[in-house]
C-alpha cells in the first residue's frame, strides 16, 4: 500500500504535528487518559474531537507561516 492510498488517523496527525493533548485535556477539564482514548478511537466526544481538530489546524497554519 502506497502512503498516498491511506489517510492518517487523528492520533497519527497529533503525533506528526506535535499537538499537545495534555493541554487540551487540561483546558477542557478531562483526564489525559480520556482524551487519548477519544483520539485513539476508543471513545467518542465531540467537544474533544473539535478541540483536537482546531489545534491541528492552528498548528498547520503556524507551520505554513514558518515556511512562507
């Protein structure tokens, strides 16, 4: 399988872009373990998922500005 043929999981994206899940857990008032379970697909929580996607987009924007 070519790398272009598969999408990165949310967990892989967080690791690749160095999104701080501990900070998200603290900011939202959840345990670190619970946030990791949501990101890993073991649990569902829209509030956490939304925060993670927003953090990913912010990090990507930050990286784009560094190379521009």
